[in-house]
């Protein structure tokens, strides 16, 4: 729980939220108010960059006449066209990190985009994620997914640098300061060690640490840790702030975002989608991207094609704040810990087939806590701030599903990122934008073709 004071009254949030999220929750029209956080007035253009933390004091003052003086932009009209003329060159169904990364890259290439989300931007799996950027995951050989993840990780620093210039008021909390993989017995250690032989091929530094060194590097680790591997070039990003920054940068180049606007169906003409249908009217498009996470399957189903993504639930808890916090992302055999910039430790995560039920369960959270306490026993005494669940978009072979929708000339699918959508957002954004602009699927997308499941 996050405890805030809003206009002098206590207000509890289930978890951290950005300032715009709080204002939406309170049904406040930002055009008519001035907002101060902890005594400092926050210009409207900086709202997105503010993440509200436990103990923050928020003052919302209604302004006479409406509109904020420091914001010269005209009030944004309801982005609702009432007809197909409100469309764009590319309409993207789903404004999670994947839809936002694609809109960002398309807008950089001068393509007009419209992002439609049935709920709120970035509030599904994207918001639920831990933000770990670790292509080696449980440490496997350099296979298709690991190589794709490595390529995306290499893009991250340039993306973050650009976003810093384009959206200077949002710090995406990007840090490649290392991931520790932990083994508790000889068998687990042997598994980690086996990976060392691929070191050269992976192009990442990997250092084996014995029990004593592990505890030196991360003193809070459990005493019965047998040893492990340290990769100094992996790390983390704030999945929420990174997604917000992507959408803001895309919007600054003319992309539009409409929330609360589910795509319900399509108007088609000669093997092409001419427009998407929503409760807010039709939006015409030259090209359509389906980036609706696990909901891509029912959407593509309306076009008569089966996209084999499915929801895979993950539950997590936020613990903290410890007097001596952990320093690194810690990846254990049964769970992981992520020390976030705000001092909380995110512990995750279950991997469950539970359909579209986005909720935590007693059993799931117990499993997550046990895995966390096994890695860092002091966490037993940490306060549990909040817990949550999200639905990862899974796929039958564990690989993303990226490329043309079979049978449709102007529809692209971008989903199935499962446990790595935050990591894979930059490479997905770049390759899908390239495919749309060049009207040709890049070679690098071949292993992820949606057609691989047909026939
Ligand atoms: C607990 C957990 C921890 C994770 N940790 C990590 C991690 O540490 N690192 C990592 O790389 N990945 C992690 N992931 C995975 C990552 O979060 C996902 O792969 C990624 O967020 C998928 O992004 P997306 O944009 O495809 O889907 P989503 O974020 O689910 O976005 C899809 C959007 O589509 C919208 N939508 C649905 N139907 C429609 C419709 N009909 N019309 C319009 N919009 C629609 C939804 O409202 C939603 O906003 C984690 C996931 C979970 C659940």
C-alpha cells in the first residue's frame, strides 16, 4: 500500500502510481487544476514523470477559468474522430510497452500513428513487470531467444539516451549494474557453470563466484548459497516510466493515444483492413498492428486467424524498505529479487496457467515470498507494501510472435513476448517499424513469424 495525503486527507493506493494515474483515479480534469507535490507546483508537462511514493503530499487546486498558465498547449480535444477521418497511417491496437515501442519507432520514421487501448496505457503486463533486463534469464545456451534478447539489450543505452533528450523530465531508472545468479547446491551450480563455456559467443562478461565472494558482493544473501554467476552487463529499467517516456516521445512527434477505447472489430476490403471499429467510432488505417498482449488472440480471431498467444499469470510482491538494501538483481532457482530505485524490493514471480483471471492468490503469493526469503532471509522482516498479478503473453514455443498476419496484406502481429517483453521492446519496435515502412519483413524476424504455427 502507498499512503498519500491528498488535499489534507489520507488516501491509500494499492501500489505506486504516477501523478496522471492518481488524477485519473480522482476523476480530475488536468486542464482545470494546478497540482503541487510535497509543496512544489508541478507543471502539467512534467506530470508524467512524477511517481507518487509512500508519504507524499499532493495538493490539487482548481483554477478559475481553466487551463494552466505554464502550459501553452491548447487543451487536448477528446481524441475521438466520430468517423474514419480520425485514423492514421498506422493504427496500433494495444498500448502496452510493445505497442508504445512500435509507435515510438514509427513516429521517428515520420509515420503517423494512433495507439488505441481498451484500458489504460501500459497498465496490463507492462505495469506488472519487474523490469529486469537479463537476456540470459535462467542461463541457457545462445539460442534464438537469448540472441534476440542480447541484441535488444545492446539497443537499450541508445534508446535511453535519446529518450533523455526527447523527454527530459522522465528518468527511466535504467541501470546495467549487474545480475547475480544464485545456486544453493552442487547440481544447481553445475548447471550455471555449464553456461560458462558459451561466454565468448554471448559477448557478455560472466564471472563465477564462490560462496564467500557471493556474500562479499551481496552481504544479504542467505548463508547456505553455494555459489553463483555474476553478469555485470545486465540490469533493469523502470518498465512503467520507460513506457510512459516512449509514449510521450511518440506523442511529441504527433502520435495519438486513445485510452478506454477497445478495438471491437474491423472493416475490411479485399484482404486488407480498412478501419478498426471501436465504441468511439471507426478509425481508418493504411496498416494495422495487433499488439494487445494475450488479447491479441481474440482480436485476430475476428479476422479469422488464430494467433497462438495465451495468458500466463505472474504474481509479485513489493517488500521493503531494508536498512541495508540489496545491490543487484538476484536470480535464484525459484524466484528473483529486484532492488528498485525507490528502495523497494520487487519479488517475483509465479508462472501460472490461469486463463484471463488477473488476480493474486494466497498460494501464489506464499510461493513468491518463500522464494524471496530463501534468497535473502532478512526480507522476512521487511514490510510487504503491495502485491499484484499480470498476464504475460505466452506462445507455444516460448518465442515472440512477430510479423505479417497470414492472409492479410496490411496487418502485423507483435505479441508473445512472455517473460521478456520489457527487454525485447527496443528490438521489436525497430524491426516492426522497419517491416512496415519498407513493406518487407526483415530477415531477423524470420524465426518469429506468426505463420510458423499454421499448417
Ligand atoms: C509478473 C510479471 C513480471 C515480468 N517481469 C518482466 C521482466 O522483469 N522483464 C521483462 O523483460 N519482462 C517481464 N515481464 C513480461 C512483460 O511484462 C511482457 O512481456 C510485456 O509487458 C508484454 O507487453 P505487451 O505490450 O505485449 O502487453 P500488455 O502490457 O499486456 O499490453 C497489451 C495492451 O493491449 C490492450 N488491449 C487488449 N485488448 C485490446 C483491444 N481489443 N483493443 C485495444 N487494446 C487492447 C490492453 O489493455 C493492454 O494495455 C513480466 C510480466 C509479468 C506479468
